[in-house]
C-alpha cells in the first residue's frame, strides 16, 4: 500500500506515476460548500481534471479505480464537481475498461479530522471544538435536516473492500441511521458538558435543508455493514478536547 499525498509534494494535476499498484483509492479533492463559490475554478481543476488524470493513469497501467463520492444533496460547487467526476469514472469503466467502484460517503467523522481556517466546516469537528470552548454550537437552518454519521474506520473498511469490485458498483458508506442536526448538537453538548446550547444561523450558500440517510446500496456484496456506534462518537469528540486543530 502506498500513499500519494499533496503534503508529500505530489499533485494529481501533474500526475506521473504511482509506481506498481493494482488499485487506486482516489480520495484527493477540494472540499467545501459556501467556501468554493469563491474559487470554483480550483474545484473544477482538482476534482474533475484531477480525477480524469487518475483514471487515465489507471487505464494505462491496468489498475482498478475506487472513487469516493457523496449523495447529490446540495446544489453546490463541490456536489457539481463530484457528480461530473463520477460520470467520468463510469465512462472510463464503460469505454476504456477501467474496473471501477464508487463509495458514497455520508457524514464521516473520526479523530484527526481537520477543523479551522482553510478547512471545510464539518459537523463533528465544528461542534466538538465549539463545545470544548464553551460556545453555542452554530446550526445553519432549523436543525431538523438530517445526517448519517459514519466513523472513519468503517469508511476505510468499505473503501478497501470496494477494490474487489470493478463493475461500476456504488456502495453506501453510511449507517442507515438518520440524526437531526439538533440531535447531534445535543449529543455533543452532553458529551462535553457544554451548557451554552446552540445558535441558529441562516443557511449557507450551496446548502439546503435536506434529509439524507444511507439506503444500504451495495451492502449485499459485503459480509458486513456499517453501524453507528456511540462510543466512536464519544472517542472523536473527546479527541478535540486537547487538539489544536
């Protein structure tokens, strides 16, 4: 197994070689919601052109391709680029013979997930950081929109399992359990002992209130399925107590 990461000086926009590998799990991308309206061209370059570069490398080197994607829930720059990247992956599977699988990640969380300036505001890092600071948890909209929380260990497990399949199959990387954002805020405040409550803000550009939950697509091909585990949520929230992220 080899990691090809931008922090190591690698760039999928100047993609030369991964060495001798049988399968590529493609996780690189520019993330964000409202943030990407400020620079949509970078998102297009990295998320679409970068994906195409990786697909062409897989074609040339007879490697399979696993793409991480998302439910198409928000009318955002990120969602638009990911839908396009998905279509390219399916095209290269159909017309260029690249074995392809898609892992549709819902709301992933885990220790180490980035938070702060220059990072997208993901629900658990954002809530946990504010809670440990004794501040109200900021909720965009009514908070009645739902999320499907999957811990990163289960997500990684599914990504690796997806390398065994190449017929353009999609796997739901969610648990099938829907929580309202209000309930998630309540759980985080309970774990941290935060009494500041919540603060409601207008929805951000590129987001709408929606109700998402994994339907179990692709699970029939696996010998396991992801489950929400409260202990994993507690472990993650506790990680941010001493984190500088």
